[in-house]
C-alpha cells in the first residue's frame, strides 16, 4: 500500500463515546492494513485541594489509584470494542503520564496513522472538535484521522464515496495516495473534488469577472484534475473514480459534498497556504464542520 510509513495505527482512548467510535474505525483500519493497533491514553496526575482540607499521603495515593483504575477501565473497554470489530488483530494498550497532546505527537513519529474522536471527555459541548485533535493535525508527523458522524454522538457513516480534495500541492498528492488506498480496501468509489476559486482569485478578478471566459477556465481546471489522477487510476484499476470540478472556495466546496461521503481526505496545507502555517484554513474548516471522518495527510518529511 502506498501510504505505509510507520509501523502501527494509534488511537486515542479516553472512555468517551467519541473515542470508542474512533477505536472501532481504527480497528477496521488496522485489520485492513495488517498492522498492530495501539490504544493510547495519556494523563497527568490530578490533585484537587480546597481551603481547610488537609492532603495526606494516604489521600494522594487514593487519588492516584482512582485515576489508574479509570485508565484501566478505559483501555479494557477499548480493547473489547476493537476485538469485536476486528477479531485477531494485534492490540497494544499504552499509558503515558504526560499531557495528551505531547504524547500523541510523540506517538505519531512512528505511526502510519493517528486516530482521534471529534471530542473527548475534556471538551466543552460548544467545541465541535477537541483541542488535542486540532493540535495533532497541525503538529503531528503522521496522517491524522478525526472520526465524526452526522451528529456528535453518532458513529461515522459506513456508506458513500471516499472524498479527496485535489489542488496540486505536495500534501494533496499525499491525500490522493491515501484516498486510493482507502477506496481500494473498502470497495468504495472515489470522488475527487477540485475547487478553483479562492479569496485571492475573486479579489484579483473582481473588476474583470464579466470578461473572463469561465467555460474555458473550467475546462482547463478539469484537465488539471484529470492529469493529477491519471497515474493513480492506472495503479488502482478497480477503483471507480468520479471527478468533480467546483467553482467555489475549497472549504465550502468540499463541505457541500460531505453529507454523502464516507470520509474526506485532504492535505494539511494546500497550495494557497503560507509556509509558516502548519494547518491550512481548509483543513481547519473540515475538522470543525464536516459530517464524516476527516483525514489530514502530511508529507513524509514534514516536521
């Protein structure tokens, strides 16, 4: 498989329903890719004191033991769920006593993929995607999958095409590779979407938009998309590919197709991004608003 880089798939586990949905999805992925599944939980010891309350060694020990019991329960439940979905896969629970974000970033260095729920136990109901998912998508060194359903508590959709955003950037090429892999082993159609209007384009042509031959522009963009996909279609002859050229900005253009997609795969930063931005505006938009899993692909050598 073209996207294989690391040695295993990592999924963040915290006992939430979103994390269990992510575990199910990750177990299927590990089964198809024939790699181990690491169930990762990271936490810092929590001590809460109040005025007038004396903390004793015994009470501290009790708090630590309670946390350990919770972690064991989370990992046991995730192991059970993963085994139900993918019997026989190699499951490796791992606990780290550090913050979740640095722990997941460290784990991403040797992972094929890191999988997270859209919102964990630490999230507020108004946050559509957790801080750990956002930070990992920006700073992790492997592709990152954020698993979300049509509604916050629903599992991810199991039907529909694999949707990939194509813009010709290096991370877009990585996204295409990942998307063809997913479509091949899931037996799904691939919908490749190329959008060709962004804020800069609209501003530049605002005064002359009536003189632009839009049909010619669209035909040229269709040719760009066909060229980007040509080699991949030869490698994956059994994957049925649908091409769509949309006159819209990337975020809205991809979101308009999300309701019928099984997942969306994009690069971490497209051709319109600034080099200092580790996560592009399109990726952030999809992480917060898509109604299906979002996979953020990154170049192999990206830090």
